């Protein structure tokens, strides 16, 4: 993959401009409950985010039979959420927002892409963008679709910025995080490609984005149908709510796009991801932004306000 950005270009691209950002969201929406919050949060932020398309990402856990089934369930969950939102708010037109199916399998290796409607759409949208007006890709699942698009057309790294929740902090003893560990080859493509990347790790960073049934009920319960649906989704995820909190990891990618001060980052050489899901380091590699902390209160306050006010 010969396409590379020079260091100045890369650093410039990793600084958010003012104004509205064009973005797509890549999400394994049915995996748990945080993707649903992230999707509704992004759509409730039109003053900053112009959501152009939504991609269904593959996943494998006890809620799916494999990557293809996980992707199909995520696709249906995205459609369900958009239809629900359009029924309660005329600000959302479900039929006008493209939702595309992603990969039905993970990458077989770091040189071979998996074709999908989502990857092809990303290539087309990125190639229609420019270095001065890049497409922002918020990715909150396995990075398969985005890695496939990069392998299909390496030139797109000059025309987009990827914000990915995946892996753990760079000092962590391993990085066997759900999103990253499902498709190591795809994550290797991402970190090696030179694409302008904001890497948001799980443990020690987004693990601080905790909330509870009680907080959700107090802050957004009864405000509108979307808020009630999100509260119910969260409540049903766990039987015993006493002393129980849960991470809403995925809203971190949306939060950085809205206000980069809410997700503190540092410029570091892109880490090397080993086959054993550990980090290795080479100071000569290209720079990425790596998140080291989140302003939990500011993020939740903004999300709660937007969810209650936008979906009236």
C-alpha cells in the first residue's frame, strides 16, 4: 500500500475544523446497547454532524451465530431505530438515509478485502471528498468494512479521517478488546495504512463512560418515545440493577467529532498490532491521535440534552 500522507498533512487532518462535518457511521448495532445511543446521539447533532450513511458491521458473540448473522441483525436494528425515530419526529426521514449491509465475514488476511455494499459505498463517498473537506468515518464495531474499503482503493486515506473505538490503551498488557480481536487482520490494515486515525481505546478510557438505569430514568426517562426506548433497551440488558453500572463505550467516537476537548488525545506513532493481540512500537511510524481520557460528565450532559430536546 504505497499511498501515504506526509507528517504535516496527517497532523492537519487530525485537528477538527469548525463547522459541520460530513460523516458516516459504521456500527455493530445489535451487539449490545451502546451503539443505539451513539446512533441517536449522532442524528440529534445536526448542527455539527451531517450523517450521510450508516453501515452495518459484523460481530460474533452470544447474540449472533457469526459475522454474517451479526451484520444482518445490526442492519435490521438500524432500520428499526430509524423507523421508530421517524415515527416520533419529522426531523428524521428513515427512507432518505442510506443504510448499507457490511461484510459477511472477517478479513482472511491483511491483504485481502471482503466486498460489501458498505465498503463500496465508503470508497465512493471518500473518493468524492477532498483533503480539504474529508469524510469522517465513525467506526464503533469491528473495523472490517473500513479496512476492506482501504484495500479496495488505498487513495481514500487522503480523503477521510477514521475515528475508531477499538483495542485497549497502549500501556495495557494485551488488546483483546471485542471490536479489535474479532478481526485482527482488519485492525492491522487500519494501523498500517497511514489513514488519519483517531484511536479511542476501551479499557482505561471509554471504560469511564458509565451510566445506570437510575441515572437514565432521572435524566431522559419520560421525555419522549426515543428516550423511553433507549432506557428500556438499557434496562433489559441486565436483570439486577442494584449497584449496577454499564459502559456506553460507543458514544465516545461521536463525542470527539462534536468537541475534541471532550476526548483528550495525544499524537503518537501508530502502534504495531501483533497476531497475539498485543501492542508493539516503532517511533518511526506515522502519527495518529490516541485517546487517553474522556470528560464523562460533559459527554453525558450533552447527549442527555440532545436526546430529550431533538426527538420531541
